[in-house]
């Protein structure tokens, strides 16, 4: 079944009208791992923000369907509660909000929205401890304000911890590999692979094959100038690694 | 042109003088106190209430804002005072000293440790006569003229008091009135203690509180002073804390302003002893149509002292906030380290905030950092929280709370800090 279906998506920046996405098509099935690659500035993060609901962008044409629902009609928090999760390319530091407090509020907000029972404190702590251990995250780090003073790699790990705790249906990872050391890359990839399941889809945005060595994709898509210009299987990523984008972009032009 | 003779009294000014004439003989105190009251009312007649032309009151035009004046509140029966106190939550484990409608109720005080000597100010000698009666000090003028009671307290030399000493100011009754209390408190050399000064009162009733506290810290004394101002929604609150810091003393002041319609809170500190330190952390919340003015004056008069002030403010709805922070460093006060920050969130189109830092530095080897910011919530932070499933309203509150409560983190009494957080949360919850 199609989990995510993006059709002819055109989007521009509200503030200055700059067009970023120009007729983007993409569909991702449940259980699928799709990789999106593409040059800097081609619109990958923009796409991920639009999926998450950031209101800096205006959709001028096209549609996004998520599990049969019109995603563009949903509020930001509704999308999250419906299982959409974006691991940010640049996770934000939020002073004064203790990480644990944030995690708990997020988990319980989603549960409440879905009409599920909220977690008690002991249940919550137990879950966090278990997942943090798997990702080799020190619990002391989670006592600090959200992402404040975390190293680049720690921030990425914290994103994956959030993902593991929130158990989303559609995970969008925006360059989660950047800033990770070799060991962390492995730990984080294992974290993502652990979430792979027939009812869950993953969209991995990356520049490098080395992440795809760990998280092996079912499909690979090349995004250039706001469009998917080529799709293929995992061999496409290997080809890009060898030859770069020039040939493909030229061929598509 | 002579301003004083051409100025027509406002209704409130006329009433204040009239009320004084009727009540002067029934107000407590010896001859010196009566003389001080006469001087105060003479000053009121001369200056009137301050307008924005008085620099220290530029952002709070008291003459315009204070529309009415009320008679000094009568002392309630004990049963009534007790009932009024019971209407509020009080932290357990506190030495509670109740002042109801400006009258101290020693009968309602639980046990007081031997290290503290406390009595009604009326019993003391000529206790009302400190402080200037200049045009820019209407709080002292009004309080001197009308104070009905208060506390005289001494924390004995070298003693450590573990329980917080809570001055519980409550306004009750069914009639608009003025409650004025005055406290003189000495923390003797080497003593260590914590105070809380809370003000609560009825909603839906206009009343006025004037409160002046003079606090002295002796050599090596350590104290915490917590102000929680939660007056009723139609109240006028005029409060003043005057501190003198002795050598090697340490004072931390925490202040939370959530109540009142018209509020002026002044903190005046004379840093008079070398190697003393002062920390002030303030949270000021202005909603509805409330006006909250926090004005501080720090005088660093000796070398080698440290002060740090951080204020976090939220204005919303039609609320209006003011912060004036004056730091004066005397010529001999070398190595003064005085830092001041005032950060404000403006959450509606109709709210406002004015911040005025003012440094007067006459010494050359000093560190004086100050900064003021005024902003809305960070959109990207809001988005991040929402993207994790937290609805917008809740995400906003989470960020507002984080912004405000961050400055309570340093407080080493966790239970008390939590209680302050609860007061802030209550204010936020009331506007969801
Ligand atoms: N809010 C914004 N204001 C102005 N320009 C923007 C904004 N958001 C995105 N852009 C521009 O849109 C283009 C696409 O940006 P985007 O971040 O989506 O690229 P990307 O494919 O993720 O690149 P990278 O690989 O470097 O992460 C860029 O040219 C960027 O400068
Ligand atoms: Mg990007």
C-alpha cells in the first residue's frame, strides 16, 4: 500500500516567493526504505519541512497524500501524532526546556491525540532508559535542556532517540549521518534498522553511500532543482558515488 | 512658574489628605512617629503623586493611574483574619507571620525559633521614620503616613534559621481599603536565613497595599528574600524593599509578580560593605490591562562587590510592563562587578514593555554589563516542538515556562522554587 504519495508538488518560500520545488513526484510504500540524494540546495530539506508542516512555504500546486489522507490539511502536531517524524538536519537547541520533560510531553501529547492512555512516570523513565542504552546515550545528557550544548553527533543521536520513543510510521531522516563518527553511524543505523517493519516507511536523505551501506534502501531518488529527475534501486546510489550528479542532471535537462 | 501652587489635586490626592486628617489621631506610634507622619503628609501636599515628569516615575504616571484612595483598613477580628489566611495555600515548614489588612497577628503565629526576635512594629520605638520623603518616593510617603503596623524582627548573631520566615500579607474584607504595613528587619552579623514576602488578596475588590520593608544584613550575614506578589485583580500594590548590605554579606532576592492591576515594586540596595554580593532574579507577568513596574536602584558604594540581576518578563493581552534598573558605582567602588539583564516576551499586539537600564559609573576599574531584549517566541522552536506532536498552545506554554523558570534554577531551596513555578504556571494556565 502507498504510504506517501507526492504528486506534482510546487512550493515556494512565502517570504520572498522563491520557487524551490517544481513539480516533484514521489511515492513511498509501507515497508519501503527510500533514499533521496541530490546536490546542495536542490530542495531536499525543503521537502522534509513541507512534509512536517513548516509554514514558511506555500504550496502552489500538487498534492501530498499520507495513508490516504490529505497531509496538507493536517496541523503540524496532527501529522506527528499520525506517525510522521522528521529527524532534523540541524536539530534546534531549546534553552530552559529539560529534555526529559520535552520527551514526556511529546509522547503523551501524541498518545492523547490518538486517544491512547498517557504514560506514567515510571513507564516513561523505563522506556527512555532502554532506548537511550541502545543508542549509547548517557542519561545525564537528557537532564540538560533540549539539545543545548550537545555536540553535533549527540544532537543527531538525540533525534534518533526521539524517533525510537515516538515509534513513527513514516520516518524522514534529513542527513542524519552528517556529524556522526564512524561508531555513532553504526549505532544510529542499527537504531533505524530496528524500526524497519512492513508497516513503516523510511525516507533517508543523504549525500553518502556509507549510510546506505548500513541502511540499505529499496529505492533511490535523485532530487535536482526541485524535481525528482531519476529513480532506481540501490545501485543508483553506487553509480552516483562513482560519477557524481553531472551526467544525470545533464541527461534530465 | 511654580508647579506646586498651580497643580490642582486629583480626586485621589484630595482624598488621601482628607483621610489622613480623619485618621491621624487613631494611627499608632509615639510622638516621633506622629511627627514623621505629619512630614509625610506635608510632602504629599507639596508634591502630589508623581507624574511622568518625575524621572523615576516616567513610565508609571501614578497621578493618572491611581484613581481613588481608601481609608486605612481596620484590624479584622482574629477569626476573620484566620479565615482569610486559610483561603490560600501556604507552604508547610514555614514560620508564618500573618499581616492581614496591614495588621500583624502574633496570635496566629506558630512557634518561632529562639534565634528570631519578632514583634509588632507598633510596640517598637519610633519605628516608622526611615527613608526619604522626596517627590520620587511616594511609596515611602504614603506608607509613612498611613502604616498601621508591621514587623520588627532581628535574626540573632551567628544563628542559622533553617525554616523560611514567611511574611504573609493578606487583604480581606468587603470594602475597599488601604493596607499599609512596614517592616524593619535586621539580620545580625554571621546570621543566615531565608524570608518570603507574599502578598495575596481578593479578586473583584479595589484596594491599595503599601508595603515598605527595610532590611539590614550584618557582617557575613547570608539571606534569601523571596517576593511573591499575587494581589487581587483590581488591587494597587506599592511595594518597596530597602536593603543595606554589610561587609562579606550575601543576599539573593527572588521576585515573582503575577497579581495586581497597578503595581510598582521597588528594590533599593545600598551595597555598603566590601566583598558583599547581591543576586536578584525577577519574573514579571503582565496580562489583562495590568500595569507592572519594577524599579531597582543599586548603589555600589565600596570596592570589591558583586551584583547580578536577571529579569524575565511576559506581557500579553493589554498588559503593560516596566523595568527600570539603575546602577550607581561610586568613585571609590573599584572592582565592582555589576551585571543586569532584562528579557521580555511580548505575546500580543496590545501589550507593551519599557526597559530602561541606567548606569552611573564614577569608578574606572569596574565591570558593568547590561542588556535588554524584547521579542516574541522563537518560531523555529515552536515548529520543532509541534513537529514532535505537541499542539501549538502547549508548545507556546512550554517555551514561555522555559523562558521564565530558567532563572529559578539557581535557587537552592527546591521546594520553594517549585512553589514559585506553580505560581507562574497558575498564571499561564489562567490565560489558555
Ligand atoms: N526560508 C528560506 N529562505 C530563503 N531561501 C531558502 C529558504 N529555505 C530554503 N531556501 C533555499 O532553497 C533552496 C533549497 O534548500 P534546501 O535546504 O531544501 O536544500 P537541500 O537540498 O536540503 O541542500 P543541502 O544538501 O545543502 O542540505 C536553497 O537554495 C536554499 O537557500
Ligand atoms: Mg538539506
